[in-house]
């Protein structure tokens, strides 16, 4: 479609699952995509190769998130890559992870690790990228669904909620530069990370029943929402959370 032709996007956690789908979609829309990975360089190379085979442009950058100095390391890796442009038009904070533990099982080390990856990293990736982010740009935070009780991943839900709050305040702070800031909350989505769980017919049936469409979501469906927020069509939307859950809240009413 070319709606992002001439633009540059950086997608954290862009080599697998939802992040990979987002990287591929933004590349199809014409963007040069920096595909960030934390540990799996092979997956990032595969994602880049797939984008290039489809006629798009992409390059991979590696930096572990959730550790001290992570945001600086990410932007240094970006700047050092020969394919990188001086400015970035779209920043998608997608990298994250869920720790399965209720409040009784969550110790301080676990809590801090969860927040370092899911809340602190996006904050500082944005902070250290503001000088590179072009006026009129887009920030999209892939977070979680704030209105659903998920006690089994309590610390993760809390961290994702912090980024939803960041989204609202940051949207106001960056409005003078014409930068929009929004968040997307995926529902139960089929990825390689939960493939083993969804391989169980009973688990899949339960997961599907959580949506009013009675099925599990796909990574492409989430990526399409992110792509809309990355495009000029979303220019009058900022500080908002878009639920990409297939009507998860409705199914629980």
C-alpha cells in the first residue's frame, strides 16, 4: 500500500510473535523496519530475510532489555547499523513477557525483573529515543488489557498497566511536536510462545470462548491495529488504548 513509504520504524521484540507480524506489516506498508531482538539473532535474521524476500526493507539490531543501560544499548545498536536512518518515524514498544505468579508467589526479585522488562524498558527506550524520533511521529505501546482480572500474572498486569498510564501522559507531553502516543492491548493470541498450551483441545476451546467470536486471535490481527496507529489515518487519535482482544470484555459480561 505504501502508506509508510519513506518512513523508518523500530519495533522492539520485532523478530517473533506479534512483533514479527508488526515488523512485516509495517514493511509491507513501505517502512524501513529496524527489527529489534533481545537474544534470538537467528529469528531476527529470518524475519529480515522474509521481509526482503517480499520486497520490503529491514535490518536487525540486538540489545537485551530489562537490564541496566538497556535503552542506551538499543539506540547505540541502531545508530551503529549502516542501514539506519538519522530519524525514526514510528516506535513500537512491543518487547515484553509474562511471569506466571500470583501475589503470594511473587518475591521482590521477580517483581523487579518483570517491571524492568515490561515497564521500565519502554519508558527509557522512549526517553533516549526522543531526539531521534521525528516530529509528527508515532509511538505505539503494545501492552495488555487493563479491565480484566488476571491474578495469575499479577506483576505483569501491573507493569503493563503502568505503560498504559505512561501512554496517556506522554501523549499530552509530546503533542506540541505532533507525535501521537497510543497503546494496543492484545487478547489471547496464537503465537509460538503459547503454541504448546493451545495444542491442548480443551485449552484452545477455553481460550476461544473468551472472545465473542469464539476463536483465538492471530498476530496479523493485532499487527493491523498497530499499523493503523502508525499511519497518517490515526493522526487525530492520541492518548488512547485500543483493545485488540476480539471482544474479550464482552465475553466476560
